[in-house]
């Protein structure tokens, strides 16, 4: 079990995150700063990580005999006791002087530190996430403790620095592809899972909503390990009825956040309705790879025309998933299953892709020469340097003058160029633009 201390200044959302990881409301949460005073401990789980959670009081920069000083001492004790430190800042406020002093303290702790920018949902938190790089604690993980966004990225960050676990796979053992099968009720998800594994493992039938839990099945496709996760169908929020269905939907959303790749199963007769679009958008926002799967394809008469129409619809209604492959299957007839798995593994390869820094910057120079950024208030934006921060999904940072004024249209131009130049057509791409000196100049 990993002992995780959640630390930060007052009112950044530590107790909200503690409650989410614990799966229950153990800590009091309020907009008033300083609600938490003592260390609060509890057990939680994130994906397959078992966590011993420590919620701490907001860090105050005092060392007298006051209550605040005693609260600080409790926080320092939690840091000393933890295996991993999760340092939270408020992305909507940005980095404060108190955050900077706390970061200095943490750097001296000699413990693995994860920097998380909370309240990062929407564009309001984007600037704060970019500011967080200046703390010198590595790449910030953008999350929303209240809405549960970014939990997959947080899982990856904790797993990367956590002490070795007895149940961790051997280094030489190939990790399974985590493949979540998602979609609306009665789209054919369980039938597809049964067809893939070649057995009636999942209960199926014409009734909608048979599957209630997210069921994981270990399997191998052409000798490659796969962990298939069949999920409950997700309806529009207004149509969700009763506590049981609410829990089923929550289980499905959790499966999305901890998958590598998600297969969005849709009935050929009514694919890409609003709920399909909402699910696809969630997959992209969570940074998971996406494959569109059109089921019951044997019932379609003019297949060529239908396929063309579906691809046009996908591009028009879900442009943020540009490049996601579209596979057609007939699960009952066993048609198209290998093509679907080939698409899933191709997306997984793109999702894990890394690009050399030298290649990135040669490409960036070419892109700027071909189409320079626009001027803002008479002063031109000057992109200076680009580097890849991580894979899963590919995430890049662009160091530029006047970073905050770079138009979204120019960011899209760069992202689309990355897809084309480096063959990343089938994965979400994240691009962070920030001001500052070139942090990699000495390495390049």
C-alpha cells in the first residue's frame, strides 16, 4: 500500500481530492479556508493502486507558537511519514508566493513529489497549469478533484514514482493493453466482448442495461496480452434513474479514466447521436486513445455509402477526435474483429509515441516559416522551442514569447502539423504553450 500525503496551501481542494480517492466523504469540505486542521487518514484506491491517504492542513508559512504553526508541524510530520507527496495548487489562482515557499520545503524532503494543478477544468485553469512548471517540480498533472477529471493521469504519475509493489508485474513482462468497451445501452458491447474472446462470458440479450458493473477480462489477441473491460451502457444524465444506474454509470466513467484505449461501440442505425459524442469527448479529455466501432454492420445494405457518411459525420461532429479510426464489425457473424483489434493496437502505438527533441525543433522551424504566428497589439509572437514532456498521450510544451496571447487557431495548426509530420493521427495530442527561457538549451 502506498502512503500518499496530500499537501498544499489552504483551500486548494486537498480534502475534496482526499474524499474522491477514498470513495466517500471522510473530510469536511467548504469554501472557507482552514477547515482541515489535524491530519486525517483513510484508505483509498486509484485504479489498481491501494493508497493510505493523509489529508493535511493548509500550509502556513509561520513558525511561532500559534495554531497555524502547530498545523504546519502536522503537515511536516505527514511529509516525513509518506511514501509519495502530492502537492496541490489551485490552477484558477495560479502559483502564489506561498506555493513557491512550500515547493522549496518539499524539494528538501527527499521524497517523490507529484505536482497537481487542481480546479483545472475548462479554459480558466489552463494558465495556472502552465504557471506550475515554474515551481521546478516537473510536469504538473491537471486535475479536477470535484469533477473527477484527470484521474488517469494522476494514476500514471503515482504509479511512476511509487515504491516497488509486491504485485507489480516483472520488468520483462509485457503489460496488457487496457481496452475499455463503452457505449450507450444495447449498442452491442457485451456481444462484441463475447465475440472477441470466443466465449459467452458476458450476459447478453435484447434488453437494454443488462451489464451493470465494469467487468475486466484478461485475454490475448495474436499472443499480445489484453485486459478487456466491458462496461454498463451510459444514457443521457437526465434519463439516468435510480441509485443502481447512477453507480453503474460512475463505474463506466471510472473505466474510461483508467483505460489505455476506449472502443466506442455504436449501432449502425443511429451512430454519433449526442450521447455518443459526449462519450467520445470524455475519452479525448481524459487523454485516452479512441476507436469508433460501428456494430451490427451486417444489417447495413449500402455499406460503402454508409461508411463514407459515418466518417464525414465523425469528422464534423467530433473534430477533437480527428484521426480516430473507424472499424465496422458484425460480432454475431465474427466479421471485422481482427480489423478492430489492429486499429486498437495502432492507436496504442501512437498513444505511446515519443518524438526526438531535435526532430521537433526542425519541424517547428519549418512550420513557423510556412505560417508565422500572428502579431498581437503590433508585436509578433515568437515560438522559440518545443519538447515532448511525456507519452500516453503525447504531450508537448512550446516555449514562446507572449504565450498567453497565442490564438487557439495557431495551436490547432501546430497540433495538426504534429499529427501529419510524425504519424500521430490516431491519438489525442496535448500542447502546452508557456513563456520563459528555454529549459532544455544546455541539453540540445
